[in-house]
């Protein structure tokens, strides 16, 4: 089964726009679980423009499903993750001011750094994942660094899908096969949507997890959160 982890960053963005607690990020996370999400993802950034450190602490004891924290492994991020102990941490190579994630790691260049950080999380019993492109060498070096899983950066799939779905998914199928042959778990995310998710899943049904935020929260404006989550879950069936 491919799990759907709902990224609630955008809910926090909306809350922060007015300074109060509407919408209530914790309630939305619990409602996502109630409506069928298999996990909750957050990506706290240093400027706290959406999910804040305090949200991450507050969410931990409330969630009943898998909690995935994504981010650049700065000392502050490492400290937060080690204190919160989520089920999974996903390392993303973002700069502090980045608008959104736009690339996977150069795992060859960062092998020593990633190995050290991954080891620290593994010692704490936290499953690890590394955000990568479809470059097989990058996946091989992620395995060398000791990660449990990789998360494929799916923006190039999402943008290519519109013109030519088959060509867009092909490098992801190759990468996903490499991931499987290395014995790693497989996650995917970024710009996945109701338009492109089912085709991605059908081509790579051994996916462990997708994390989806932006498109899902936008769809919820029209469909409501409960129906939206149901429809995303339906995309993860043959
Ligand atoms: C790693 C990844 O693709 C997502 O976590 C994405 O970066 C979400 O972050 P934003 O909500 O800030 O775009
Ligand atoms: N890891 C990807 C994620 O959490 C959500 O990305 P997006 O759906 O907001 O593009």
C-alpha cells in the first residue's frame, strides 16, 4: 500500500496571514487523519513562514499516524527532530530563504555530511529519507550515506506530465527500480496532484509513500478536505 502523507504547510501559511489561530493547524492535521490520511508531513523553514517550531512540538503527541518532518539539516533542525522524534525525517537541500524545494541533494558531494547526520537520526530510532532527483548515481550515494529511504523530487514529472505523461514518468520508473534494487524504501513528492498522481502510482506501484501539500490544500477549497483526501487516496489504487 502506498501511504498518503498530507503536507500541512499551506494550512499554516493561511493561519499566519492573520496572526491568529484560524485555521487551526492542529485540528486540520487531526481531521486529515480522520478523513483517511496515512500520515502528516511538515517542512519547517528557518523563517517560520508556515509551520513553526512550536507547531511541530504540539503536533507530535496528538498524531495517530506517521509524522514526517522535512527540512535542511541545520543544527536547529537536527535539534528539533531529535527532541520531537517523528517516525520519519526527510533531509532536503534547501537554502534558508528558498521559496520551495527545487532540487534533490548532490549526495556524492555531501556524502560525509549526510552520513554523519543520518547516523545521528538512526541512533535516535528515526527512519530517514533523503530528497533526490532521478539521477541513479545520486540514489546510489544516498544508499552509501546510509539512508533508509529516498524521496524522489517529482516536480519534473508534474511539469512534464501535461505534455507527455509517458516521457515524464520514464526517468522516475528507472530511478524507482534502482531504489528497489538497492533495498531502499521509496517516497515521492512535490507538485503531485489529482491530475498526475494515479499515473505515477500505476507506473511505480511499489511506492511506500507520497507527501502532498500544495495541490491537495488547493483542491480542498473546491471539494472540501474530506472528499479531497478520499480522491487522493483513490489515486493510489490500481
Ligand atoms: C520537499 C518538498 O518538496 C516539500 O516539502 C516542499 O518543499 C514543501 O515546502 P513548501 O510548502 O514550503 O513549498
Ligand atoms: N515532500 C513533498 C511535500 O511534502 C509536498 O510538496 P507539495 O505537494 O506541496 O509540492
